[in-house]
C-alpha cells in the first residue's frame, strides 16, 4: 500500500512539473515571443532517457532553464 502512495506522489509531482513546463512554455510564446527561438537551445536530456523513464530531477532542470530564460531576459529589458 505504501508503494502505491509513493508512486501516486511521484506521478503527481511528475504531472505538476509537466503542467508547469507547458504553462511556462505558453507564457514564453505569448508574453516573450522573441525568446521562442531559444527554446530549442535548452538541453532536453530527459528526452534521451525514454527507456528508463523521465525523472523529476530532469523535468525540474528543464523547468528551471525555462524560468532562467525568462528571468534573464526580464532583467535585461
């Protein structure tokens, strides 16, 4: 039973991260369209680990990169 709850917590965190990535990407597209060209330059290491599954650390790293892109741009403009 504990394993089920641990997996559920993992899935929720994974789902939350994916939702935040989607929302942050939409924010970039809508509020900072000039940054869209940089989205392909952000490493997406988690895409190559599909046989192991995507872990939260990799998703968090990608989300942090998206947020850093916005923060850096906002400071400069």
